């Protein structure tokens, strides 16, 4: 009985200590900056503290039993809805395939991490010291997940319209200005469509080389069509190497057929 009471007291003191620690990180000034960033006054600060709390933070602050993962789940759903509606409204003549490809480009981890970089989201994250020391290596995933969680917090705190405004401001509009998301970078898909249209054999991808230490592997992939090798590409994973090989192969085929038609 006494031991249980002591444990509860220690946990309560630790919780109070962590709240003080968080209040130092999230001062009124910090919340004012966050409000300026999202575009409205925050009603419930707890949503945003949770959205910015990576699970690694719990390793050093065990009194918290939540991270940003639940809000990330919610934010992912809201993000997909908002982007889908935006594309549906702005590209009335495009088919489902186009809309699906463009949405995938806008909501992938790379696009979200770039958006998080643009708004300096790193300055607001609650993460462990260990992760902070190696943050560069894992930052893409951490940032993209945190941005989705922040979208979830915006939705919970101020509704769908505010979440929509926030997503359009930090993600859709910057990409729309560049129109980079309209460029199809799935070269494997393009190469397959091209070979099928020309009635060639389907491309075959083969890993021919793996180099470097386990944490920093470099893969080399060749792509052959029939008995001919048309491209070779490298990358830090098989998928990237295959895409690079497909891009080179597609360029070779287009050049070859262009010369043939002259």
C-alpha cells in the first residue's frame, strides 16, 4: 500500500517535472509562432504538443503514454481527402489514373518532408537526445510523420476548413507553383507502357552489384529487353536503382526509334 502510494507520488512528481520541461520548450512565444504558422488561434494546446512528440521522447519521459502516432494516422486521412478534392476540382478533364498518380506524389514522404522543412518544423519537435544526434539520417520519415500529425491536430482543434487551408498553404500551393508534381517520375511504368505499345518484350531488371557497408549500400541494376541491355542504374535501394535504370533505358529506346524513323 505504502509502496504503491510512493510510486504514484514519484510518477506525479516526474510528470510535473516533464510538464515544466515542455513548458520551457513550448513557451507562449513558441505557441504564438505556431499559431502564425498554421493560420489560426490554438484552442487546445495538448493536441499540438502530442502532434510534435515523437515516440523516442517517451524513452526519457515515461510518464507520457502517448506520441504523435495516433494524430499521424488521423492527419494522413485528412491529407488524402483534401488533396484528392483539390485535384478533383482543379483537373476536371483528367482521369482517375492521373489523379491517383499526382495525389501519390503530393502526399509521399519526400514531399511531406520538404514541406516540413519549408516551415522549419524541426524547431518544434519533441524528440529524444539520441535521435537528435542522428537526426539527419532519419529526418525524412520523422518530419513527414510529424507533419501528418500536425495536420491531425489542426483538424481536431479547428475543423476541416482550417486543415484544408493549412494543407493548401504549405503543401499544395508551393508544389503547384513549380508544377513538379505533374512530372511522371515512375520510369518503370513509362518504360513498360512504351515497350507494350511497341510490342517489345517486357523489361527485366537484374541486380548486378551491391557495394558499401550494410547501413549505406549502393545497388546497381541492369534492365534488359529481349536479349538487349538498355540501361544500368544505381541507388541506395533496389527501387531507386531500378527507376534510374528504367529512365536510361527509356531514353535509349526513344533515341533509337527517333534515329530509325529519320
